[in-house]
C-alpha cells in the first residue's frame, strides 16, 4: 500500500500503452497493482497448522508496516523485497495463530536483510528478500517449509491448488490487519491468463498467479507471505489489483522456483 502512489506515477511514464487501454472487456482490463496482500474470505488457522508462517512488523523513520514471511531454515526467513525496501528493522513473530501472541518474537536490523539486488519497485520484478535470524529451535508450532526441488523449475503448477496464509485484512472494507491467522486454497492459473489482466510488463516467467473466485484472495497485510503446494513453498505474496482484493482479479506471487539458485547463493540452502 505504501508504494501504490509511487508505482502508479512511475507506471504512467513507463507504459503509456498500458494506461491508454479502455476498461471495456475483461481481457483488456489493466489494473495498477496493489503492492500488499491479505486473505479475504479465508478460514481461521489452528495452532501448528502453518508452523512456517512468520508475521513481520517492519519499521523505518517514515513509519511501519505489516508483512508476512516463511521460515525456510532455522536461520533464514524469506519475504518480499517490497516489504524490506526502506525498512531499518523488523520484528518477526513465530509460532502463533493470534497475531499479538506469538510463541517467539525476534527483532533484527536491516543489516540482516538480503534484498534482491535487481528488485525493481516499478515493474515489481525480483520481489524477494532473505532475512538472517538467530538460530531457531523447531517444534510443532515453529518449523520450516520446504523449498521446491530443482526439477520443479519446469513445472508451471497451473491447475494445482495451493494454500496462501496470513494476518492481512479480511475484506475490502476492513481497516486493520486481522487478529487471527487466515488461510485459503487458491488455484494456480497460467501466466498468459494473468498477463491478460495485469499486462506483459508486470507478469514474467518468475511470476506465479492464482485465481480469486468469490472474492477469496490475498491482499494488504499478507505481502511476503507463503503460497504452499503440498509441502513446498512455490510463491511469495507480491501484488494484486487496485480494483480490490474481492474484485475477482488474479493475485500475483514471486515464483520461488525461479530463485532457487539465488537463495542457495545467499543463504546456502
């Protein structure tokens, strides 16, 4: 949300073609991405259901914002680059379903962030960051999610149903992040379907999108959080439509299989 105005202005100068389209047919709709995420019309999670889920309260001299993240190792959390961008520190919440009652809280400075060096806030490309944390002791409520195997890099996951989770707002009319962890199953769609809505300048091979039927989606507050298929982290919540999280437009994630080498090079995983 904090980057929406900046992005809209930048996009106006970057892509006159996108902005000149008439909003008439669904396939021609072009929305300014809303950089944040939440679970709308989701379900309450129970203790231990998503032990890899992390809550993240980022701070800067200009304010603070809430995001999500995923434990991928006992010393590493992965999140979105637009979450770490501009932050001076983050307090991470582990092992809780109620947002304000985690099993463990850890605060680290931005010196522990590894933000992708080619992250572009205008095109939302390479929207991924790592956060180094003190070593965690895993238990039933705090544990890692698997990264996909290298062989999975050839899979688009289109047609598969994955699970998104987070504490974000639960409707377009809500004004604060939710108190209880929410989750929802979402079907992965092809990038061609996604780019028909957002445009080819915003959807890459490193993007993975889901359908959001019946107003069930990710949106503000869930940015950086997980999209998990089976036991594998396949997506990191990146952006949705400024038309609203209940609008039925796709939701976009950073495709984790595109960054396995980057994660390995920077975190050794």
